[in-house]
C-alpha cells in the first residue's frame, strides 16, 4: 500500500533567543514554491478541504495549535494530527484531503507548487474515486 502520510521534519535553528526554521525550495522540501497561504480563525466545529488536486504539490505546517488531516487515495485513508511547527505534511499526487478539529488558535500554513487554479480542484468525491481508479 502506498504511504499516505508523508511527514517532513525540519531542523530547528534554536539559540538562546528562540527558534527559527528555514524552508528552501528543492532543498528541504522537494518542489519549487509558487504560493503560500494560511488558514486561521477557523470557527469551532468547522471542517475544510474535501477536495483533491490533479497536479498540485503542497506542504502543510501547523505553525500554532493543532489540526487533523485525513488523506485518502480513493482506496485507503489515513489521518494525522499536525501540532508542531517543525513538521510538515507533504501532499503529492491524486489525494483527497480533509481538515478537521482545528484548535481555536490554529494557524495552518500551506506551501504550494503552483498558483491558485480552481480548474486543478476535484471537489466531488465520487468523481475523485473514478479518476483515482482509472489511474
Ligand atoms: C488545500 C487545502 C489544504 C484563493 O483565492 N486562493 C488560494 O490560494 C486558495 C488556497 C484559496 N482561494 C479561495 C478559494 C475559495 O473561495 O479561497 C476560498 C477558500 O478556499 P478553499 O475552500 O479551497 O479552502 P480549503 O481550506 O477547503 O482548502 C485549501 C486549499 O484550497 C487546498 O488547495 O489543499 O487548503
């Protein structure tokens, strides 16, 4: 079975002032960065995502608080709690993703390999499964 949860651990460059993490395209993350967005102030009980991408590669880092990701390839699904700013969830290939259980203070940063393009989204789960099965 293909591994669904791929986590990248980042080196913390800490000193007596505090901590710093550097993310560098094609060095400690495996793609070129074209976009960064972040999700915050998520209302209680709200879940997000519920889509897949045709081509996009992304890295999700929970900078503050916590959030649960579900990653699904159309056959299997796995979940992971992101609650550390030095761990990134790498999402590549045709994967349905959902985000649940946002803590009130959650700040989720996502680094993406391409600009925003609604045409790259598959937002219907049955359609996603059909496309995944055909691969
Ligand atoms: C993903 C998960 C982890 C933009 O205009 N530009 C952007 O770069 C993004 C990401 C979104 N938008 C607009 C599109 C919607 O009108 O912002 C609104 C909220 O986007 P969406 O409902 O797609 O947000 P999420 O949290 O469900 O999903 C997002 C990303 O869209 C998606 O690529 O993998 O986070």
